[in-house]
C-alpha cells in the first residue's frame, strides 16, 4: 500500500525501493528532474524536492556533467542481498573516479563558468530554481567557493543578462532607421525566445547596466539620427520598442513552466478549452466560432511580427 503524504515523498519511497532492490546500483543515474515530471506527472519543483531528499539521505550525489547518481544502497532487501557486492563497489568506484576528474577541472572555477551554469539552470528549470546553492551543486563545488568570483546572485543575474543578449552580435547597420529598429527588435526577440527567463529578468524602470544592452540602446539612438526626433524622443522610442518586445516575450517563461507541469503545448491546451469556452461564451459568439473553426492561430512569433509592424508605422507617422 502506498504511503500517504506529499507527492515528493511517495516518489522518494519509489526510488529508494529501486535502490534497495538493486534496480539502481551505485554509480547508476537516478531519474532526472525532467524524467520525474514525465514519469510521475508532477511539477519541476516537486522533482527538485525529490532530488534534495535523496541527497539528504545520502543515497545520491550530483556529478557535474553526468547527473545525479546512486552513492549507496538503502536498507537491503532479499533482492539486494543477492546482488554482487563487487559489482556495486566497482560502479561506485567508477562514479568516484569521474567525479574526481570533474572536481579537478573545477579548480579552475571562473565567473564565466558560474554564469553559464546559471543560464543552463534557468533555461531548463526556470529562474525560480536558480540559487547560489543550486549553481554550486551543478558545478560540484562548495557554495562559498562561488563568492570568490561573484558577489552574489544579483551579480550573477546581471552577467546572465549581458551574456544572453550578447550571444548574437549586432549586425551591420541596415539602411534606414526603420530597418535598423527592426534589426534591434528581432535580435531582442531571438534572445528572449532562446532564454524564456530573460524578458522578466530585465527591468524597464531600473535598467541593468549590461554592456550588450547599452550597445542596443546606442544603436537605436544612432538609427534615429536625422529623423527630426530630439534626443529625448529618441530615448522614448527605444524604451517603447523595448517595452513592446519584452512585453510579448514575458509569455515565454510562464508558458515553459506550464508545459513542464502539464506536458501540454500551448496549442494542445487551447484545443482542450473548446468545450469550457462554449459553455461560458454566449450563443453565436464570434470568439467561439473562430476557435471551433481554427480560424485564429495564436502564435507568439506572428503576434510579435504584427505588433512590431504597427509600432513602427506609428513612429513613422510621427516623424517631423
């Protein structure tokens, strides 16, 4: 009979049983957080609790570049007692050798390596899962060792933003202010799409002093030279353009989280809402008819492209 309690405890019990039975042996990888969400139908936060509980019990350890592996069997069962002791020791020894090799490479820990690990965590599990402790775990180092290279999480996030924006260099300026603003908008959109956490991480009212972000601002201001806009208006154009791109892109992170939790894409979720929509909307509703006939494809890329064109049309209409 399954023990009642929080979902993560039931999953811990199941993995502990697999270890005790010899199904998972020392050096073997346990299910990843993503695999746990798929196999047990839970949220990524629950999967993270599972890994934390297993580590706390001393059953697993994190080997950077390898994953979470078994370190020692739980209380032995008849099946595990019959398992080969030499085989278990060999598996653990192999994992230890791999871990030692990785540990040795981490003696060259750097700010760039910390930032890249932080980006990988945020890309995979969302910013809610990012912490200095999690970064250290992923790198296989002590948490305090990170502070020799960065002041704290706030500085890490600033460098994450700068790195993510700078992954694609600004192209050579196109001909005309409108084409240059389109270049900037698409560059920002590409970065936001690649990193769903990036748009919410950037502030509109307290902009981050990131060199790659400042380069984008300079490009917009220079693009509007000779348009008749004064410097203040040019800066407002930049802020308005950024606000639009960032605003649409903030949908990426909650959508990624929803897909991790439900296993459904946005289109699959929308399709599942047809019946509830029919019950809520009045008879003959244009919205329901569009949904039933699939006349409207709610695609974020198309929404961005449509909105960008209208925004640039409005700027053009106000040129002196």
